[in-house]
C-alpha cells in the first residue's frame, strides 16, 4: 500500500474512533510498528493527531467537546420494553471498534476528558490506570469501577438502575440518565451476552458507546486482576 494512502486511512480511523493504537494499526496494515510510528509522527507534524503512548488521539478544543454536559435537546436511545425487547444490534454501533488492553486504552485518556467505562476486570483495571489524570470525569454503571477511582478530585458519576447479574446497572433509569450526557470516550469490556447471560448490561454498554465521541473495547489478559486493598 502507498504510504500516503495508508496515512489517509489511519487518519480516517483516528477521526472515527477518537484514537488509534500502534499494535492494531500494525496488524491491520501488515507493516512494522516502526513504520506505523513514522506514519503517526507525520500526521502529528501536520497537526492532525497527537501522539500518546501506544498510539495517537485526535484532540479537539475542550470548548468544542463539552464533556458531560446536559443535552439541551436530548434524543433518547430506544428504551427496552418491560417484556425485554431486543436492543439495536451491537454491530450497528460496535463495528470496527478497536480492541485494546487496559494499558492501551488508558493512553487515550487525556486531562479534561469525560470517560464512560463499563465491564468487569478489564474495566476496573482501566479505572485504576487513569486514576489521577487531571480534571477527569468518569461515568460508569458499575460499582466496582467507581470504587477503583480513589482520587477525590475526579468527578465520578455512578449511574443508577437495576443491578444485573454482572454487577452493572441497567434498565430504563440507566438509559435515561446516559441519554442526558456527552462523553469523549467510552471503553466497554468486550464480552458476549450469549455466554454471560447479561443482555441488560450489554444494552447499557451500547448506550455508553452511543453517547461518546469515540469508543473502544477493552480486554484484559487471562488471569489479570485489579489492585486490592
């Protein structure tokens, strides 16, 4: 592939997702990580992306982002009916989302951002890693994720609702609350509702992604555990 074409596609990915990772790009384009580093550096030199550890992000002015502000005109996501109507197909929103380790996702989090996080061990690990980022707001439906943020300067929004088997909050109250928020980044743990049996939590994950400028999956290594104590 021609260098200019590859860089144009990398920029398109960064704008669509809010950020890109070296590892994912190297795999996608079948080139070495040093080659991707040069591509990202060239884009950064043009002011199109900002390099971060493990990749690059598209950074817009804070005034343009307006994180976690109440919407003046809210377009609500479809709320599941009491009978358990299916949520929109995950592929409509989750298509082409990068799958990152918590450490890679943490590298996308910049001071002043509003970040939505949902999931299990990988989500908690991500929360631990970004604890201490300046001027941060974390929105989560998961009690364990909220508890992992120990910096008193961080604004933590624990979204209420009905507790699901996985420990996430879900349901109409959760959906309505998320519909009133704007997020810079959503990071949800990659899982399969068919195996977890937690379709309600999957609907909450979908709502987080729909409220965010950019979204990624997080996935931890087998056997990884968050800090304790």
